[in-house]
């Protein structure tokens, strides 16, 4: 893994990337990888990253990361107003 990272660093250096730019791109890629692995769940991703969820959310905003592709489509939890099950109807006897 160290050799692969060294190769990427060398490529970025030769391309003229500054250290701050390289670190920003690495951080974006790392966060996106963890978010995809956690299917867009920011709380679980923050736990895996070893940071607080608010720190993760702030970092996502600061780095302008598009988290849309990390979310599982079609499997959203319904809003609480819709999630409530209606009361059982009484049977007519």
C-alpha cells in the first residue's frame, strides 16, 4: 500500500499539485470511499473514520463532496408521519 501511495504522490508532485491540494483530494477520496462502504450512512461512516458525525458533515460541506451517489436508492425510510401504522380496525361481529 505504501508503494501505491508513493506512486500517487509522485504523480501529483510531477503534475505540479501543491501539498494542500493533494491532501484535500486524498481526504475527499477517503471520505467518499467510507461513505460508499457504509451506503451513505454518515453516522456509521463517522464512526469508521474515528471522528464525530458533526465533524464529518462539516468536512463534507467544506470539501464540497457530492454524497448523492453514496446513498442507496429506493431504500429510504419513510417520514415519521407516514411511518406510523394505522390503528387496528375493529372487527364487526
